[in-house]
C-alpha cells in the first residue's frame, strides 16, 4: 500500500469523479475545495481565540 499525501488523495477523488460522472465531477471538486478552505478558516478562527496578550 502506497502512502499518499492528503492533497494527492483529494486530487485522485476529484479526477475519478470527473471520469465516472462527467460534469458533476466539477461540482464535487468545488465542494471539496470549499470544504477544506472552510475547515482551515474555522480552525484558524477558533485557535486564534486562545492567544493571550501579556501586557
């Protein structure tokens, strides 16, 4: 079993969706990108609240 980074797995999933489902693969690709960006922004927002300013 080969080890693939997360980006490679997502690219493979999007590519297989395009091959199997035609234009709906584009929708899947957009949904995956938006979901990943949303998770990253949510994590950044939540984790930035833990900063403490020692003045």
